[in-house]
C-alpha cells in the first residue's frame, strides 16, 4: 500500500474510533475542511507534515501513535 493510501485509511479509522466527521476533525485540528476533504478524496496526493501534526492534535494523539498502526508496516513510497 502506498503511504497516502495508508494515511487516508488511518484517518478514516480514527474518525470512526472517535465518532467524528471530517468537519469535527478540521475544527479540532485547526485546518480547513477543504484541505482535509481534498486529501481524503485523493484530489491532493500528500499532506504537509505540519498538517499531519495538526491532524494528530485534533485526534489527541502523537505522530508516533498515528504512524505506529499496522497499516504502515508494509507501506511503499509513491
């Protein structure tokens, strides 16, 4: 699986676990909803690392927690 796909799946899983919608995450993370939805729809291929940090803050987890999921065990570069 490619990194962006694994990241999308991880965000989807965390949204479900936290009973959140993309709008809720955008507000909690302090990022614009279009930034998040464009990435989730694959209109944007990658997220900046500072955006990823904000997303993690929105979920109240660390970057390490985000990327320690098994989804990233066999990730490939794009």
